[in-house]
C-alpha cells in the first residue's frame, strides 16, 4: 500500500499550550483507520491540521504521490486536492430532496463555471442513483432530506462527500446518536467506502471501532500513544492507564 498522507513531527501550540506534540502519522491509499483517544487528546486539532483549518508551528504534512506539502494550501485547495471531511453534525439541505442534495454535491466538483451551466445529465442521474444505493437511501431519493432520520442524514452527508470523489475522507464520530441498526449500516458504509479511498474515522464508541476491524491510532496529549489492531492497543498498559485516568 503506497502512502497517501504523511504527517511528520507536527506540533501546535495554543496560547502556550501544546495541543499537538511532535505527532507523526501515515495513511495509505484505500486504508481504513480509526483514531481514538480521550477528550482533549488532540483528535479534532489533528483533523484541523490535515484540512488546513489549523496551521502547525512545526512539522510537515505531505500529500499524494507528488509529495505536495499541504501546509501552504488554503482549506478550499486542500478539499479540491481530494480531502473530504465530515463533521459530527450533518449539514444537508433540509428543504431539498435526497436526489437534489446528491446532485448539488456532484455539481460542486465542477467549480463555478460548471455550476452555472449545470443540467443533470443521464450519467449524473445514474451516478446519484448508484450513490444512493451505496448509502442505503435509494428508496428515499425523492424524499425531502429534512424528513430523514438522524442516521439517514448522516449517510446522505457521507454520500455527498463521496460524490466529490475524495481520496481521503475524514469522519468525526459517525455513530454518535445512532440506533444499533444504523450503526451497523454505517460500519458497512465506511468499510465499503474505504475499498476505493482512504477513510479516517474518529470515534469514541469502542464497539463501533471493533466492527470497523482496522488499524487503530491512539492519541494522547497530542502524540501517538499506540498504534495497531484494537486488541493490540487496548492491551497496551499506557493506553489502559490513560483510559482509566491514571
Ligand atoms: P479532542 O478532539 O481529542 O477532544 P482537541 O483537538 O479538541 O481534542 O483539543 C486538544 C487540546 O487543545 C485540548 O486541551 C483543547 O482544550 C486545546 N485546544 C483546542 N483548540 C484550542 C484553541 N483554539 N485554543 C486553545 N486551546 C485549544
């Protein structure tokens, strides 16, 4: 597996407090990874660095086979380069149908000129149907998004990100507030999505992480404390101490 993203020796200080401390992290193409860690471990700041929202004081963030540095790129350019981010709260257009939400996400890919001239082509409509099938919302294509359940809205937003065909998708606590059945579907969805792109899932729910069945990175005090299978990291004494607050 070739490396898609390489973060090395990155640090971030907020008002003298080191939120990220010499953190290094690598992810390969089409890899699924969970990032866990207690509150304040630096998970959000870590994602903010990758997406360009927060600039590190030191270190490198290198992207793709051309080894481009993301550090001088704007958030918009980083998104265009193929990094998508799903925040915890779904942000879909509630008055629009599932189909139109997905179409809008496809349009976004084409830049301003594309949006002005846009008429959904047969292939776009087909792509939207394929996406809806992938996220489990085919039967809901004509429904207003505002009428969807919380879980369905989360899937729709994942579908909208997939419509933009990212090479890396960052997902923040996708299972929060979901029913057990919705969690199960979300697991399948993320595992499926990671077959053709890298997916990083920040998650608190250990049962959910177990179902993802992927390599886990444990963050603590802004650094990587442990990395490996869930069984490997949860049997690490440092990780046990951190989770038990010792
Ligand atoms: P997590 O997502 O793992 O809970 P965060 O990345 O949100 O952790 O935060 C890491 C640490 O950095 C926390 O101690 C938090 O209080 C601090 N922090 C995060 N953002 C800021 C900020 N803008 N200003 C000051 N401190 C911050």
